[in-house]
C-alpha cells in the first residue's frame, strides 16, 4: 500500500465514522479530519508528479502512471513550480531558515 493509498484509506475511515456519529460536533470533527487526510494525500501525489517531471518523464507518461489527464498533470506541475518559486523567493528574503 502506497502512502497516498494509506491517506485515502484513513479518509474513508473518517467518512464511515462520520456517517454513524450521533453527536453533530463529533461528526464535524470527523469530516474535518477526512478533509485533512485528503489534503495530505493530494500533496503527496502532487510532489510525486513534480518529482517525475524533474526526472525527465513526459507529461503523457506521468498521466498514464497516475491515471490522470495530461492537462491535469500540466496544471499540477505548474502549481508546484509556482510553489517552488515562492519558497525560493522566501529563502532569498530570509523568511525560511
């Protein structure tokens, strides 16, 4: 089981528990936890996609590997490039130690 699959599994567990929760506060907490697991899974997947592109894989090869559309892969890579630029700029300005 990959790390992304594990995170999705945890999100599914939270969703099932939230369905059966009687207390609205508990249900809300479980739903929030589910969303956090999905965010982590997405970040992990995006990092892997970006790493593949840096390694020289084509957009089409990456799309096939992750079962995504080529355009979706392009958008993810563009977003990751922007994040890398922001981090580099913050580092240059002394914001990141």
